[in-house]
C-alpha cells in the first residue's frame, strides 16, 4: 500500500493506494510515520533529520515520540484515531540551537511611534533512528 497526503485548509488529507495501482511504489519496503510534537505534524522516516520546537533534552540523548498519527510499515498502513497504538518513533537529539533572526518593526506615520524587536526561535535538531 502507498500513502499519499497533503495539507488542505489545515487538515491532513490521506489517500491510500494498493501496490500495482497507478501511482503505487511497487515493492518498496520503506517505513514512514507522521508524528506530532510542539503543536506541529512532521512526516518522518528512519535516517531523516528534522528541526522541531525546543525540547528540554540534552544533546546525544534518545527521545521517544508517542504521538504517532500514521504509520506505513512493510506496505501496511495504520491510521490512528487520534494516535496509532503500540507505535513509537525513536530519535536522537543532535543539537540545540536558535533559528535565524526575525525582525518585527511596527511604525505609525505622523505619530512618532516605532518599535523594533527581534526574535530567534529555539529549536532541537533530531535524527530519526527507528520506527517501532
């Protein structure tokens, strides 16, 4: 089975196709999952590196994601309601850091009002080790 999805108006639309059907991937045995962390959803597969919202976990430590919304493993798809049961995604924290600086500038003409503020979002870079 092949899973295709896209976001539409903030919702995750999922389409499941059988192997051998147009658009299928054949005998590809890849694994992937959709996890939820930091209020966002991420499509991940083993070996992939992702930047997520800041986690209070030191570098080179293991992190376990329990909020797994969808899993494709060996051609079988499990869609959670709302989370898949007995499925975990294990990752390794590579580094903690700050994103690029964003400048917020507010200005009102003829009123002598201007405010300039900067922001750097904290992030955690995680490498996905395995999907159980």
